[in-house]
């Protein structure tokens, strides 16, 4: 029977490419989204992938949503914690609200997504936890104290989960995309974006599909011994 994959923030940007790539590999895929009903409906119509609406920052909503997906689609074997937001501001202007919004969604959201799924993975002795971190969690970023903190935190989560899950057949890995051609990067002021592209030796932004291909590898049976690792996909912009 085909395995089931859940992709948070799976109807837009990098998440949409991940959902589509997993479906193409033969997985049953469920994608979550937070608010954009129109984009989610268009995505479902285009791909045939069912979308579910909940706020990953809320534990109870996440647990209820996950229970619904498991009842309707099947026990979740692969979880891709991809949902994320930015609230960029230089530190001296960053508000506590901007700090908390990003922490709640990008970091606590990973806990809220993986925690309800984890016991089932342990019982079934198989699981793939894939967290979409960022180059900016590795190198830091001007105006992203909040975002960089969450993306660095993701790496701590997967390194710890990898140790806890290894004997239960569960792997946990992170992907650190560099700058990818999505709405999030296009929202950066054009002048700043041009200066960022100038720092990428590949000379271009990445494509969402280039991140999705990293995910399909980590989701596969073949990746069992890859555990607690970080795959950087950034066009040689930064090395750890
Ligand atoms: N490096 C150095 N300086 C930068 C900078 C950067 N990356 N970004 C902005 N600045 C500078 C500006 O040039 C400007 O300098 P001057 O005052 O000398 O003109 C100053 O910082 C901006 O100061 P302001 O007080 O006017 O800033 P603001 O309150 O208007 O905020 C900003 C502007 C939000 C910082 C905006 O410039 C911005 O969005 N910058 C981009 C931040 C960024 O790179 N975010 C990454 C988003 S993509 C992503 O997060 C996906 C991923 O994982 C890779």
C-alpha cells in the first residue's frame, strides 16, 4: 500500500512543489495551508491533492487536523514540516509581536506538526521527518533575527529527533534551501534581491523543484542511514 505524506504549507511555493513531487512518486499526499483558500482550491483542482486548513502555530488545531488526515487518507509515514513565514525587520525595529509570530509558526509549528504524528511512527517502526530550514538558519541574515533563530532551531530539532527515532526506523533530516524563486523571496525589495543574487555563485535563484527532489530522496526507503543530516541546496552561496 502506498505510504502517506503530509506537507505543511503544501499548497504554495516550495511546499507545492514538494506535494506534487511526492504525489508523482506514488505517495498519498495531504497538503495543509493556513489562510489562502483561493490558492488552496486552485492547487487541489490542478493536482488532485487534498488540502486541509489549520494553523500550525496552534497545537490543538494541528492535532485535530492530523487526526482527520489520518482517518481520511491513512497513517502518516512522511511528514514535511515546511510551513513558514517571515516578518523581517532590523533588530532595533523588530517588535515582540514579529518575534512571536515567527517563533510560533516556524519553530513551535514544527513541534506541533511532528509531535502528534510521532507515536504512530514509533509503533509502525517507520517514519520520515523532513524539516525545511533555511540558509539563513545557517548563516544568519540582516533583518531576520526571528526567522534565523527558528531555522537554526530546526536543525537542533532534527538532530535530536534523529537520535530518538533511529532504532524505531524513523529518520529526521533538514533541508536548508538557499534563495528560491518563490513569493517569499520575490517580496524582498528588488534592489536587495539583486544584491542577494549577486552573492550566489550559481548566478540565479533556485527552483522549488530543486528542493522537492531533495525531499523525495529523504522520503524514500533508500535514505534509511541518512539521519540527523542537513542538505544544503543553495547554489554554493554558503558552506557549513
Ligand atoms: N544587508 C545589509 N544591509 C541591508 C540588507 C542586507 N541584506 N537589507 C537591507 N539593508 C539595509 C538597507 O540598504 C538600508 O540601508 P540604508 O539605511 O543605508 O539605506 C537599511 O538596511 C534599511 O534600513 P531601514 O531602517 O530603512 O529598514 P526598513 O525598516 O525599511 O526594513 C527591510 C527594510 C525589511 C530590512 C528590507 O530591506 C528587507 O526586506 N530586506 C531583506 C531581508 C532579507 O534578506 N530577507 C530574506 C527573505 S527570503 C527568506 O527568508 C527565504 C529564505 O529562507 C532564504
